[in-house]
């Protein structure tokens, strides 16, 4: 009983202050620190590139590409896409394997900022609570702004500002629709996918994102 009380007290004491993100930029994230720890353990430099880009300075094409790639219902749900979760569970039951990812942008943000890639039940429970807090404390545009600035776009490369400069030599506000699709397609596998990659899976994902962007004209108003 005492051990449980101590554990609960530690969780409460170290619980993130979600509301502060309404006005503060995160200096780092859990995923960044985990990457740096892996680099150090392997005897490699732990340098990362992280550049903050304000929401208005990100091209609408890039915002739209990321949304259609990662969470088409972002502006209509409250953090959880129940239809995607159901679909993932049905696929897992049919294929007899662990469920595929069905995370929304808000869930991904919670995980990137404070958690780990682990799929244990307690980690998932923390992700759900933090997702709920993010959706209630922040606007959709702020959540998207944070996500765009902490998402990984390559080994040690975080945020659309750093990624746009690395891959295209330009600011994220200057990306055209094709460049935006190339960048958004990196997100599921930033360790191996990048603009210029010849992987057929990556190229197919780019094409799928461009097709969705063409059908998602209504997102312009929400973005």
C-alpha cells in the first residue's frame, strides 16, 4: 500500500503542466531526449536540430499535407478518432497481430512531448489523459503548431523549420504542395524515409497524400 502511494505521489508530482504550453515553447521533448541517450550510448554525437516556426510562418500546403497524412479528422474530433481505433482493432483481429497505429495528431503530440514509444497499458493510459488535457487546454491551431515543431523528420531532425531547410533549402512558409507532400510522407518512418528516397512505399505514400490534398479543399478554412 505504501509503495503504491509513493508511486502515485511521484506520478502526480512529475505530471506535465499542459496549460503552460498555451504560451510556452517546449525546449525539448521526451523523444528528443531518448534519441540523444541512444546516441550517447552508441558513442555517437547527441546533437539535434530543432528550430521553432510560428504557426503563420508554416505554409498552408504543409499544414494540409500533414493533416491529411496523419489525422484527416483533426479539426472535428476531441483528441480521439474512434472510427480509426475500431478499424485498427478489426485489422488486428483479422490478421492476428498487434493493432496498428491509429493515433491522432493530439495523441502523437502527447507521446512525443512526455512519453515513449512503449505500448504498455499504463503508458497508453497516460497518453489518453494527456491527450484529453491538451484538447481542453489548447486550441486546435496551437496543438497543430506544437506538433509541427516537435515531430521528427529524420535522425536528430525535429520540426518543419529544420526539415524544410535540410531537404529543400527554404523556409517552411515557402514550400509548394508537392514539397509539402514529400515532407509529410516522412512522418511514419523518419529513420529511413526522406525527400529524395527511392523506396516504393515512400513514393506511394507521397502520391496518396497529394491525392488526399486535392480532395480536402475544406481544410483551407480551418487551417
